[in-house]
């Protein structure tokens, strides 16, 4: 789909130049036709390639690696397509017209008709030539019939209906804005990977909704990471290889230990803090669990819940430090007071390690192996990291009442704020993080939405700047900016009709939208600007003659390339096909039925309107210097594009 546009630009340019030369009464050589066609097509291809590639490349700043990588990939696809078209395809085109265009071979399926060649020139087979000959009523094939259609019936129709067309598209633009504003919401759930009626997706939905496993979400509160750059090294799969530790001194100080212990005790002591529904933050037994003291062996005393299934809703290393000091005091050992003066020394002592090992063995022997396993788990439990005789990292875990990793942004933001307030009540100023995968998805949505808006605005600016650089005319570039913006708005206004929300998939498409929407607008405006005529109607007709068939052919090819994606089982690829189809569809419709009427009504009424004066001043200087060098060496002056009349 992407590669088709430049192919049509060069191929159609060759046909147009060939027709112009043959209409003059002579038979043009392949070299001369190819040279003129290549010069005409090169600037048109360069304009769209630079606009599209820059629109994609600027998204490399996206903080989400997958999107940034995809945009870089798309940009290089566009660039390499341009390089391939101006080298390999251009050479192939020249070879074809020099050695193959006047000959017939591999021709079968039709009898030779008197006065006509068998089939057609070049490779052909089957009944297509015979069918087209019957459709023409036996008349000979007319060269450049489609170009004549665009500058004849099509242009006349658009010219007569230009005012109603502009009014229609303007009203539709307002309707699209209203539709998107009122009808599009932020997604309340993560998009499914397969259609809802797919057997695998149905099985997953049944498992998720009807057979809920009792495994609560867990919020980790951690201390010791650097506040701004917690990850020091990442590999190519974004896996953390090493972390950057931060200041943990407040958390391990006596006052910090006391605050952390009170945080862990809060679900037992604060009313409404722990329950089984979302009215509380911590999930577990409503009210305190009844505790009992056990003595599994001499010198060890532990406090455990009397009811094995009573959920305390937390795993907290600081509670074990408190119980350890109580045990030490009961047996006249040190340290016997909590908080301790040197937390790292206590945690690294053999006595504490023996105490914890015995505690976990006791839980397992009582049939509470899940508590022992979860406590020692990095994701579900609690612990510390000791390095060089000091505490570097510490974490505790709470069961949470919210369900699912993907929640609506507003709901996720409220949950994050409630947990922050809860932790900050006891650990203010201790440089902590409270984390959960749901927070990541919530922040991911926020970042993607902001990046989508930023990418669209930057891409529109790049498109405008590139058009100014290509046409040397800011007034014509404004038409491009308006038309490309309208394409994006129409596509957004369609979302409520096709039941799209602002989810992760669709935000990715938004980031790419400008890159796909610019081509046909840029082609027509570039052709409009290159026309030397003064009247805007003549210039518009010339743009349609040069690029009308080209953009139409490119659009049809891209639409057909996107069509098979509608039949994919993957939700992402099906939506991707829908995105390409409608974006390209709106692009060609607006380029032909909105941009053309706008140029006819409001296009520049004189040739120098909107010209960027510094560009032409610089061109005149360079032209005068080249002319002087040419005269001194008796060489012919070089051809200047834009025409010299605009440089005087």
C-alpha cells in the first residue's frame, strides 16, 4: 500500500510526457521522455516522502518503546520505498519502454484481430484485452483516457458544484467534531485480542467472569529506589538489569521504623480500612483477626492468627522485626526494644535469620504453607536487600480490593490517590513508591493519549513546514494543513459509528494517522504550485491532469491492500485494516472533492501570492552566479525550477 503511490507517480509522469511529446507531432525518444518524466516525478515523490517520513520519525520521542520502534520502522519503509522507486523501478521503467513496450510476447487466449495487435503490447494473456475491446465497441484504445476524464467531465462537475461541496464538507466537519466530542469515551476495559465469538476468546472470557480465582490484587510499597531514575540499565526487551538505589535513611531510622509498623498495623486498628469490597483499600477480614501465641520450641514465641483463613491483608517485614524484639526481650536477649537503633545489623544477624526460618517452618507445619511461601515472595511478600552492611531496599505488600489490571483512567487515578494518601499518612517524606500493574496501564493510557495529541500536532506542523519548503509558498501550504487536519477530524468523528473508544490500539493508530493522510494532498498541491499559469482555475485543472489519476490509482491500491485485513481474526490487525481503509478513503475523497473546490474558490489569485520571499531571493542569487559561470565557460545556462519568471 505504501509503495504503490510513488510507482504511480513515476509511471503516470512518463505516460503524460510521452503523450505530450507525441501530441506535438513527433516521436519522442525514450531518453528524452524518461528525463522529463523523472525530473517531474522526482520532486513530487520527494515532497510526499519527506512529509510522511518526518511525520513518522518525530514519533521516535514517544516514551513507549514499541510505538517509537514502529514509527522508526514505518519511516524507513517510506524512505527505502522512495530510494527503490528512483533507482530500481525507474531503471525498470526505462528498460521496459526501450526494449519491451513495442513488442508482443507471451500472448495467448485471443485471436489476432485485423488492424490490431494480438492482445496488447508487453506481457498479456487471457481474455482481458478482448473484454476491454468489446467494452470500447471495437474502437481503438484511447491514450490518456483517464487523464482526459479528470480534466474534462470530472473538473467541470467539481467546478460547477464547488460552493455546495465546500458547504457540505464544512458542515460534515462540524458534525465530526461534535460526534467525537460527545460520542467517544476512554475505554473501560482492555481490548480483546480476538473476536468475542472466537472459541479461545470465549473460553478466556468464561474463565475470567464465571470462574473467578481467589487471588487478590496486591499493591507493593517499596523504599530505597532513586526517585527520578530507579532503573540504571535496561536490555533490548526492557528488562531491568540493575537498579539505582536512593536515600532510604528516613525509612530505616527509628521514627521510620515506627511509621512503617503503624502502616502495617493500620488495617487492624483503623475502622473501614480492611474489608472484602471496594469500600475499603485493603482486602481481608473486616475488623482485627484474633491472634494467639504459640511456642514451637524453647526460646521462640510467635503470634499467629487463631483462624487459619483469617486474612490480615498484608505481609510486613517490620512486624517481624517488632515480634523479634519482643521475643528477645521475653528471653532476656538483645536487641529488646523496638524500634532498633541499627536496622541493618538486626536484619543481618544470625539470631534474626534463625527466628524467621523457625517462623516459616512453624507456619508450614501448621498447614499454613501459603503464608510462608507468599511472605518470602518478591512480588507478594515482604523483605529487604542488604549490601555493604546497610539496608538498600525494602518492601511490604498489601492485598487490594480493586480487581483487574486494566481499569478506566478516572477510576485508576482515584485508586492511586487513595493508596498514596494511605501510605503517606504514616510514611510521609520517606521516598517510597507504591506500585501495581494497574497503575502502569493507567499511566500508559495517559502517556499514550498525550503522545497521540503531541504527535498529531507535531506531524501537522512538519507537514506544513515541508509543504512550505517544497512549494516556497505559505498560502498553498495552509490549504494542505487544513485539508490534512480535516482528514484526521473526519476519521475521529467516525469512531462512534464504528463503536471505537480511546483504547491502546486506537491511540496507536492516531499517532500514525498524519503520516498516512498527507500523500494525496501534498501531490495535488505540489502539482498546483508547479503550474506556470496565472489563473487558479487553470492551475487546478493542471494539477488534476498531472496528479488526478496518480492519486486515485494510489488510493485504490492502498484500499485494496488494506481490505484483506478485515478478515483477520486478530482484533489489532482487523482494526489496523479499518484504520488504513478509512484514513486513505477520507484522504482521497477530501483531496478530490474538498481540496479541489477550495483551490477553485480560495486558491491564490495571483502567482506570487504567499511566496516565501527569502527562498526566491536566495534562488536568484544562486541563479545569477551560475549564469555568470556559464557565460564565462560558454556553457548553456541551467534550467531553474521553479520557472525563472517567478524568480525575477
